[in-house]
């Protein structure tokens, strides 16, 4: 994680997905997924498992990003309507999954 890559890929997860579906601009910090699912949201998900360097790197990226957004005179993106969201999730091939789990109505 170095903060050097920016992707416009549309993804859906519980951190930013609900905002995206409402047309609210959302950012998602990409993380190392190597061992993510082994402990994420489990009883073993404790502070001692956190890699301090990764945590500090993520903290810095979020802080700088938040600062830049707050200092900007323009929005990072407009709030968009249902039809525009629909086009994004169709293009990302997320629509079927989102409909199936009950979080999206086309």
C-alpha cells in the first residue's frame, strides 16, 4: 500500500457501497487482502494482528486525502441520481449480485 494508485473501478463492500448506491461520492482504500479474510470481523480480529506499518500508511493516506478534499473548492464528484448509479453498477457488472442480496432495485 503506497497510495500511488488510483482506480476508477466500481466496487461494492459494506464500507462504501451503501453510499454509492445512494449516489453519494465514495472512496475505498485498497488494502492487502493476503490474510484479510482469515481474521476480518472474527473473534480473532484483535489489535495485536494489526501490522503497525500498514496501519500508519493507511492512516497517512486517509489523512492526506481528507485534507485535500476539505481544502478543495470543488467537490470530488457530484451526487448522482438512481439512473446514473444504475449505469455505473451495470458497467461494473455488479447489478445481478446487488439485486440478489437485496440492496439494489433497478
